C-alpha cells in the first residue's frame, strides 16, 4: 500500500471505528451550567493499538490512551479545539466520509461555532444544542434529554459556555 | 474519490466493520454432530445500507439482509463456500487488512481446508477446530468450549463435516 492508498484505507477505517462526539456536561455548581465539549476519537482493542498510532501520525496531533475503566480498550483522542479546527476537520473535508458524513458535518459546524464563541449568546447556544442532539442517532444515548436541558435554560441566568 | 481510492477506503472500512467468522454448530440429532460454517459479513445500521450495496458490487457476490431479530441492523453476507474461495479470500489477499490480518489468515486457511474436505478426517477436523478457536479473541464469545467439543469428539463415531 502506498501512502495515498493508506490514507484512503485509514479514512474508511475511521468511518467505521471513530466517533465525532459533542459531550454535554452538567456543571451543577458552576456559573456556566451546561458545557458542550467536542471530541474526536477512534476506539480499538489494545491488540490493534498500532493503527491508532498510525492515525496519530496521520493527523500529527492527539493522544493515544487506555480507555477509562476498560484497560483492554485504547483510543486515539483529539479534544483540543485548535487541533480539531486546524487538523481533524480539514482532513475530513478533503477525505470525505460516507456513513459518518452527516455527523461529521454537524460536528464541524458546532466546533466552528464554539470557536467563534457563538455559544455565549443564549439563542445561539440553543441552536447548537439542537444540532448536537441530531448527531449519532438523535441523542438516544445521552444522559440528559434535550427537552429537560432547554427547560433548565429557560430559567437559568447564565447560558454561556467555556471556550 | 476515484475507483482505486474507493477500494482502499472500503478495505479500511471492512477492517473495522466486518467479521470473518466460523460458526461451530451443534447438530445434536444428526449423524455429523459438529459442523464448521464459515461466513464473512459486514454489519451496519440500516441508515448506512448503501455502503453495504457498494461492498456487494465490489465483490460481485453475497447478499444484503436485515439482521435476524434486529430490524435496524443490516448485513452484507457471504456464506457460499465457492464465493468465499473465489471472490472474498482473493480480494483480501490483494488488499491486505491490518487489524483483522490474523483472523483473515486463519479464516482463509480454514475455508481452504474445508474446501479440500480435510474436515472429514478426525485429526484434521481437530486441527481446524483449534484454529477456529484462535479467531476473534480466542473463542470467548462462543457457546461451546473447545475442551468440551474435543471431549465429545473423543467418544463420537462420526467426526465429519458437511461440505
């Protein structure tokens, strides 16, 4: 496999094994209650960790770690906003995904909006929330329901987001 | 993406999303009790079914079906021994897998041996069994334990395999 072929191979591999996630964190006691936290990760059994290091070299960023609580599972993780904006998102704009096309599209929009601090405006934050709940199967796996988060925002004084 | 790039993309995708499985079936009442049944499949949520049809076109064989009992999950399946030997195995000898390299290697050996009817010899069948139990994480997911199957073979008159 030459270098270009390997890039397409890894792109297809990531289309299956990666996740574009935007975690919604509830900081109950903090001034800013709801925080959106985007992360890109690729998960593998530890026996396949070499491919995670190959992916790390491909992006020239991110870390390879053991998954918390699952020592046999490893992840390539990019959580830095700067690295997502400068490396991960441009890569997948060039090498397009197929099955994760929609999730990536939303992820890219959300990361860009967070990067422009749009989340500090309540209306914009609600737009972002709605987008995020359209990802990865419509938020079925999420701890919090969109309805409940929106309700809590209605009565909240501070609807900002850490940048 | 041109055609060659797409082949590498699909190869990487299948490295993540496929399974080279050799089911071990217990035909309690039949003359031949234990049957090894190789199958290659790629599994996706139904919303991604188009890529399964692309894979079907790539191999020019196999079927795309709903997974039994899971209507939201679809599979591209190749179970025909002839198609495995003539289409699937040569493909992955040309376009090599990375994380499933070992499982594919065992799968290819087992399918070839079954194709040559080696399983009709008891010693050869035991060799095949041992190989099969080295696949996909060492048989931890299997219904039957290797030890129990080998024990049952010790007292069995007929250790053949359907061809």
